[in-house]
């Protein structure tokens, strides 16, 4: 790490950065050149406390030895194996380990390379499942306002963030949306699940009445909406969605790309909320963010619906060159070992109260209009600066980085989701930095 600390590229123009204000960044770049455990190292050598687990993915902390070693060994042993009509042992081992970890009713897993691909895979499985069962008229997909399901066409179609959708034409047809569940007038400053809003799930009944259940394949929601600014489901909301889906033969997909792998203090949000989705999408924490990989979990019922017809024929025409590739599989196995040995998938539950107290101590801080938390996720919503939405939160992000903390902002919301190895004194440092920064920004 040390010999690379001061390396600075001399031209930043070639790289068109994702989800970034490119021109602004390139005038005052924020470069990370190293990382260990809870910290990044900035290009000027400063240690930066990671308040966001990278992008909600580095759940075990940075450069963890089991993961690094697994990748190193794998690179010298089997670098790549064709994903179609061929196998390698680690991907089967990983699939078994994952279904053991997942809720009992999810017994099969497909691999992808990202959360976006997991979502596309899940939507396609849902459509194809109904068709395989003789219900090909079920072609509609229902998402939710403010939902984030990645950036591919299926994901932005069921997603509900306008900036991610408006530039891209007609998107998928046959998509409808539930209302979001953010009710600040009733639920502001709630610790954990809000009291009000479970009835918003009944909007699914309205959509069913409009389109008829026989046309609807699946509902997809994030159990906790993350990227839109941390919207925590009202008490009973997800259970109600499940009931309505059951009543009408609609599949329920949980997009657990953020909530999977311990973020709420349970392995999956399905465990936390005690709701059984038919399909679960994951990525991020699966490999601790180290190598791109996603996984889609399905029930026996869904899997077995495809296992018909002549055995020499491919059952499902879908997959990626890198599905379950050896390097990613090794990284995921090293990650699961680390989670297990350090009890990280339940550590969030141990820290949840301390985390909630720390976050809610910001209540009377300047600019703050709401605070939300669940597991090891927190959001601090700011009053937008007059006529300049997002600017205040972005200034807070830049100042926090200058003061040695990485936070994340979306709109005028600060979203925090530290690695699950965070210590209490580091929670204090993170929250104190946010407090200081909010005192300084206009
Ligand atoms: C719920 C959810 N789904 C899908 C995605 C997309 O994942 P990726 O960026 O790996 O494609 C994300 C990313 O933040 C996410 O939060």
C-alpha cells in the first residue's frame, strides 16, 4: 500500500465516472489509494473512517486476510472456467453454503456479476416461471416509487427514481408502481420501523383490480429502500404485501442487494421481518465488494418448474460469461468464512441500540429534519437549501471527507452504513464528524 500512496494520475479526463459530477470531481479529486479494516487511505496519506462500507458492500471491513488470501490462491490454481455446460467445485460449494445461510425455503441460487444483473435475472425468472406453469398471461411487473433496483432496463423500469428513468425512453412495458412508504409528517424521527403506513401495501389490491391478477407476474421491493435515502418499511407493511401476493398468485421478490449479508443484524432482511419472499436478489456483501458477484435465490417450487422436458435441453436460457466464476466464488467463500468466524451477520443487532442512540443524538442539530435507522443503517435528512436541492448534503459530504470520514448522500439525505466491524468509539467519531460538519455547512 505505502509505495502507491502518492501516485496521482496526471489526466483524469478519459474516465467517464459513474453516478458522479465528473467536472466537479476532476477539479478537486477525492482519491482513495489504500484501505484496511475500518479505514481508507486518501492520496495525501490521511486515514478516512469508512461510514458507508464503500457502497454498502464492504461489510467485513477492508482488505480482510481470509478474502485476500482466497483470491490470491484461486488466481494461481484455476483462473477461469466456462460457466455454461461446465462447472468447477467452488461454485457448487458456494451455492450450498449460501442456501444453508438463506431462509429455509430458498434452496437454489443463480450467480450474476452485480446487483443490477441479479435484478434482471429475478425479473426474467419470474416471467419464465409463470410461463412454464402455463400462466404466460402473467407478464406485468410491479415495482415501487423511489425503489432502486440497479441501472439496467428491467431495474429502472420497476425502479422509481425519476433521474434514473427519465432519459431512457419507454422502458419495459407492462410495469406499474406501488406508492413509496415515506411519510415524514407522521413518522419523522422514528427509531426502527415506523408506526404509520402499513396500509400502503393495500395499494397492491388497487393495482390488481386495475390490471387483473391473471396479468401480474411479480412484485419487487427493497425490504428497506436504501439508495433513495433509507426508507424503512412501516410495521406490518411487508407481511401485508406477502399476504396480498399469496392471495393473487403473484411472486414476491425482495431486492436484498443492500440488506443481504448482515446489514440489519440478521443474515437477510427476510429473516429480520419474518417474511418469506419467493425470490431474493443479492450482490455487494456477498464478496465483501471485493470481486463483482451477485446471487439470486429461489424456492424449490420455482426451480422445479423449469426441471421438465428432455434432460439434454437447457432449462433456462439465461446466464453470464462470469456467472459463478472461480475468482468471485473464492472471494465469496473467504467472505462467508470471515462473517462466520467473527459473527458479523448478527453483529448489527448487538450494535443497533448504540447506533440508534448515536444517530438520534443529532436530532437538534442544524438543518436536520428527520432521522431514520434500522440495523446498521442510518439516515439523516436535511432541509434542502433554498432553491438549491442536494447542495447542502453534498457540501456536508465533501467537508466530512476533509475531516476524515466517508459518508454518502442522496438528494439531501445523509445515508450511513458502516462496515459491520465498526467499534463504538468509531460510531461516536462518525456521528461527531457529521454534527461538526452540519454546524459548518450553509
Ligand atoms: C437494492 C439494490 N438493487 C440493485 C442495486 C444495483 O447493484 P449494482 O450497482 O451492483 O448493479 C443496488 C445498488 O446499490 C441496490 O441498492
